[in-house]
C-alpha cells in the first residue's frame, strides 16, 4: 500500500489484529479486533452525534444504525443486521478480556482456528460502517 | 430420531420462544429455547447429509457442519455469525443474565430468524446427497 493511500477507520487495526492472530498471539489479536470495530463505530457515531467510548454506548449506536437500516435485502434474514455483526466483535472482546476464564470452559472457549473464522465478518462489518460514515450505501 | 423429527422440534421450540419472549421475565428461557432450536435444526441438516457429528452440541462442530452444508459464502458467514450470537449471547445469558431487556429481545429476534433459515436449509437439503445448498 502506498503511503498516500487513505486508511478508513478500523482498517489498520484489523490488519494488525490479523497479524497478531497469525503469529499465535490470540488474546492480543482479539483485543485489536475489538479496538478496530470500536474505531469504525466511533467514526459512524460521529455522523449522528453519538458517542461510542464503551460497550454500552456501542450497543446504543448499533441500535440506532439498525433503526435507520433498510429492511433485509433478498437472501438476508436478520432484522438487526448490525447487532448480529456487533455480537461477533463482542465475542472477540470477551476472548481478550476473559480469556483465562473462557479457557477453563470447554463449551465457550475458542480453539485457535476460531479466531480466524469470524475475521471476514468483522471486515464486512467495518466496511459497512465506513460506508455508513461516508454516506456510501453501496456494500 | 430422524432429521425431520429434529426439524419439527426446532420449529416447536422457536414457536414457544416467540411466545415466551413477549414476557420480560420469561425471555431468559426463550433465549435458551432458541439455542436448543438452533442445535436441533443443525442436527436435522446433519442427518440429511448423513453427517454424524461426534459432539453435536459443540458450536465449533456445528460451524464445521454449516461450512460443509452451505455453499454460498455470504449466507454461510451469516449463519455462522448467528450461531455464535445465539451461543455467546442467548445461551450464556441463560446462566449469567448479562443482557438488558431490549438487547435480549433483539438477540431473540435474530436467533429466531437464524433458526428459521436453518429449518429452511434442512428442509431443502437432499437426503444423504452430501450436496451443499446455497
């Protein structure tokens, strides 16, 4: 990438997350995924004058974005599309903040490959948020 | 139990969940029923593909099943995201009560939409053909 190319909110952090997860630094990578999502959410929130400094504010903003969203397109089936995507990011936050606790829980803990399983979904969510930030509705 | 029977149970569970979700005090149970319904619908898909999950209640095994069963990438990703949501939000909430009322109701809606899509896929999956569906 050239130095003049503009990076949209969350993109650089998500790339850093992918690098850390690729190196096996799962907890750090998961935290960067959450940070990337929050950065993109904060930029989208600024468009509506809504703060996004913590999880609670992020949920409020995500609800607002879902309220504004069009009904599900053909082939899509989630009414709260942004909330479903946010839930995935929230799982990365849990893996970062509660990893030791989750490691002791065979039902909920993620195997290493699960840290990469959802990265494409996060990438699509961040792209969607940035489209909303710039007013570009094309996905 | 056959795949069709698992699918019928999933349909019954989401119907019960939709009714229970109308009362805030029963919504916690509704969320757990959605998790159970999602598992039954996934097992129905597995039966129709003649796939025998060793641990059908483990989400990562269901992820593998959906990856195998659903060919179209965006739909597959939505299903896997939804399965994560149902387990991490609704199933976990049953034990921890971590969600507020509004967030819980929205996740139940999303979970029911997921299960209905899984039921459709199970119904459309040719018996034991192994053919991925869109």
